[in-house]
């Protein structure tokens, strides 16, 4: 189980690093936009992201 969890975390880090590596200016703009969002909008974005991830896990397994 720990091996799977660590593998998933490593893959997350690789995927998260792609955008800043390829387009650092775009990531800066995106972070500025996120900084201007209110808490509720940011929470909803997080909820949608989690639900999409859970749905994808359900489909894959």
C-alpha cells in the first residue's frame, strides 16, 4: 500500500512540475488569478477537482 501511495505522490509531483517547466510565465499569471479568487470560488474549484479525481479512480478501478 505504501509503495502505491508513494508512487502516486511521485507521479503527482512530476505532473505538477510540467506546467512551470514548460510555461513559467503562464503559471505566474494563473497564480495571480487564483490569488484574486474569493474563498468560496477556490473551495468550489477544489471540490470539483476532488470529485473529478474520485470519478476517474472509480472508472479506472
